C-alpha cells in the first residue's frame, strides 16, 4: 500500500510540475521535472535535517557527503530531531534502490526504499545546490526527481600492482565513485609486478613480492629500453584493508578483490618459487607484459592459493571473489611433469582443459564457503561450472557466450571500458598503453548486446571500466585518465534518461568539471573532450580536414616544409590538402586554443585520399573508416587506436584506387609491432596491378620502403602474416593481429 501511495504522490507531483529538459544531476535521473517556469528556487542558509528519520548509516556519513560539495560544510548543516528542512520517508516494497526527491518552497522531502537509495538521493540533492557568491546562501531549484538504477553492477576497477596507491588515495577514488553512484570497486591487488595484500600465513608475499628493484621507463615498445633502478613497491596491511572496506561500505560500495591466478603470478612466485613448475628463483619483474612462469597445477600450489583465499574472504564480505584467469601461457605446463601427470590422471585433452580444472578447483572451494567465483572471459575456455560469473574484456563475445550458457556477466570490453587508453587524438596526451577511447565512445556503450534474447539479457549484471596502471604512476594521472570518462559510464550504467551527447557534454562542462577541478575536490581532470575536433573527408585528388571548434577564439595555424604557410581562423571550417606528384609535402597544423595546445602533422603524397576497398575488413574496434590508410597521418609510437587499421587475422587484402593512371616508383607501407598486444609484423607483401605487375617483398621493419615501378590506376596489396603467435610470446598459438599504417604512394 505504501508503495502505491508513493506512486500516487509521484503523479500528483507530475501534475504540479512542468517538464524541463535540462538536469544538472549526473547520472541523469529517470524523471526530472521543474516547478512552474523552472526559475523558482528554495533559498536557505542552513541544511537542517531530521536526524531521527534519516537511516542510521546515512545519518553517520551525512556530513562527509556534504564535504564533497560545500566549502566549510559544517557551517551549513544543522541536526534537528523530528524537524528540519530536509525530511525523510521510508517506502517499503518499492523498486530496489529507488528514491524520490521533492523540493518545494518550504521543504525538501526524500522518499527512499533502502539506505543506498537514500545515499543516492543526497548526492542528487547536493548536485542541484548553487551557492550565492554574495552571501554564501544555498539555492535549490523547485523540482521533483524520481530515480532508480537499471544495472546492479556499476563498477570501476583499479590496478594497484603495477603502480601502488596509498590508502588515502584509494579513499578519494571511492569518494569520487560515490558521487556518481558507482557501487562496485574491483580492487586488482596482485599481478606480476607486485603483491599488495598482507597474507599472514605467507609473510614473504609482501616481504618479497611487494617490491621490485627496477621499473621499465617510457613505453614497453620503446627500443632500446631504459630502466628506473629505484626500489619500488608497497602493500596494504590487513588492518588497512578492513579500514578501506568499511569506508567503501559507508559509501554504498562493495569491494570485489582480485587475486590473479594461474597467470600474472611472478610477484607471488618470487616469494614462493616452489609453487611454480620449475621452482626457479626469479625476482619481481619491472617489465610490463605477460610472463611464462605461472602457478603450477600440482596440489600444493592449489592449496597455497586456497589458503590465501581463506584470508581474503575474512577481509572482504563481497559475494564475488575475482580470480583473474586471463592471459595464461601454457608453455611451462606443457613441459612440467606434475602438470602432465595431472592431465593424464584427469584424462584432459589439452592444457586449456587443465586451466579449466584449475579454475574449477577454486570455484568449488569458494562455493563451499558461500561465495561465487568471477574471472576474465578466458575462464570460459575448457568449460565453466554453474554459478561462476564472467567479466568480458576481449570484446563482448565472451559475455554473450557466458550469458547464453546461463552465467552472470559484467561487460567490460576494451573497446569502450579501458580507461588506460588515450582519450583524444591530441599529441599532447600523456603516455598511455595505446588504443583510443574518447568520452563520446564511452557514452555510447551498450552493456546488453543485441545478440541476447529477452531470456538471456538479464544475465548481464552491468558494466565496469578498468584502470590498468602500467602508464599511470601517480594519483593525478589516475584521476586524469578516469574523469570525466567515468561520469559518461555512470550515465550508461545508471540507466536513467540518456540525453543526447551534446546535452550531456554541456552539463558536464558547466556544472561537473568546475566541481571536480575546484578547491574542494581539487581533482586532476581531463579536458580533452573540449579540444577542437577534426574529421577527414575524401575530395577529388586529396582530402579535406573539417574542424569543430568549441570556443570562438580557436583557430588553426598551418605551415609546410616547402613554405606553404597560412592561418585559417575559426570561421573557415575546412582545409583542403591535394595530392602531390613530384615529391611528398609535410604540413604542420597547430591548434590555437584557450583550452589546450595541440598539433597535427600530415604528409601529402600521390595516394592521399585514394579510394580504399577492404576485401579483408578491419576489426570494428580498430576501424576508423576507409581513409585511415590514406589520410596523411603516420601512426604514433606508442600506438594509438585511431591512427591504425587493425585486422584480427593473418591475411589482409586491400585495394587502393587513384581515379586515374599514375606513375609509381616507390611504396612506403607502415605496420605495427606490439607483441604484448598480439600485434605482429606481417611476413610478406605481394603488390599487384591490373597490368600484370606482381611483386613480393619480405617485411623486416615497421616501415617498409618498396621499389615498385608501374603505371596504374590502382594497386592491390596481399599481406600475409604469421600463422600463429610463436611460443614464448603473449597469446602463443592464437592468430596474430596485423595493424596497418599510412600507405604512402611515391
């Protein structure tokens, strides 16, 4: 009955209030309506509230919430039993974690169905507050909000193994999460490069495994490599873990710990080498990537990890315990007597099934203790026991397969949810691992794939963004990579009214960026989405570069290596670049912007803007259109996803049409070698024309200069790669990727 009353009041409020399309709350609530013309406000000097009606967990933390939004928050708060401006009403039987917020000229009324929903209501309330700069009074729009989450898993991940973050930094990370209604913190506590959680039964895990003697500098792919030889590391004591778990719980966030196994184990094996296949003593590595030494499948190794999980479960009350399971080389298992004996005894056909057995043993162990196992989508390989959940990171395919088999799934595809990727095309972005995931792409993420039926879709618990920290050494860098992309993800996962991206961006820019970067939060935040954007378009004999400026004071200065200079101001929206015949020409474009500096280099050549036909289509994650190979841009090193055409196969066929016969004397073709990402150079290229010209070339470098004499209106490229990734490389035995760069025609 009370839930029906709640709905009745809702419709009365809708009758009283008028619709208003702009809402300052993010993620956007399900319903938001303003009173009258939308210009009426409640003004107050104090936020007094009924502390008796406020649920106890929220009553305790009320002041902490206020501190995230208000300067000198204690001056605004007034605890008043049985009265106050803010009133609370518990509603039984309502939609899970739903709330309503009703602001009138006389009071603020919060109706809630759970402590979590009351917590969310307060964050929405504080996001609506404006502070009068004259007398510091508070002003709130008269409005009605009705809200609830669509997904039960709204997660952010943090890797503290590659780079360590202090307890205070983790707490601030949780505070920022709470502001945008995230409810899952996936804490990646162990990896090859560091073990970060105290396990009392095995003290050497932190005495040895938490420290490395060197760390690779620059990007993994930089050659030659250089090293920072300063000892690096750290770990959390069990007391600190409990403190952080309680801190998160107060903010309605569940912490899901991850203990990596059977791969990504070098830090643990540095401390206890007897649980590897070889027993060889090795240090904690300071190099990123995937290592062949993993946990052995012998019983003693399994018992070692189960003993660790026993202590982990005492610290974390979460239903799910994440065990990793990704990127496990099988090299050591194939030659290990213990592993091969285990395989024979269990009558397993290969090492993939051996990994399934390994994960299954952990699953049974957790189940007996009332917990559920979760792992990356590789745990599907070889079969997965009922009740285990899958986190899909290699695209959505693993999540689709898991949901169709009846497993719960968290969608976390690298295409949309990897925040260690670059977030703009700017050359001024700080070093990152690679890839390209801009704000708008995150905003477009759809956690539930269309391939799932109505019966299968409910197995999608929600989604999560992952913060891998190989190239994130500081907390400022961490927040820069996370925000504002995390806000876009919160909009996706909360599931309220999703406004057009431009509306979201305006609210973000006007209300949320100033708060994040202001004196209270002082959070290092990316403004990359505010930089001028540009798009390539094919024109006869070249390309046109169109610009979208977000500030009327922006312009572009252009210079070239042969004196073709000029400045195009903001009212001229496009620049045309024609093919050059006798020699290539380099153009340097400098964006002049009050927001941030940026630049772009283009090369003009005979193939600029040529028609590209992909007989082999690029993978959708790395397909920026058919101009990618002839847009005048060289792919950057370290690689960025937007400048490459990426193919998830070892045979690529591409045709370039020039529109007329041209004389070709040389081809300069670009490829990427990044084996940690399964990207390998092709072995051979065959170039042909319609006049019988056919020539093959071996590939030895990322950029290949091929002498090719011909007159033709097109060329056809047949690119052959390795059949499989060689043993000893990440992804061994799988088909490698081929990434292609600008194809320069001379």
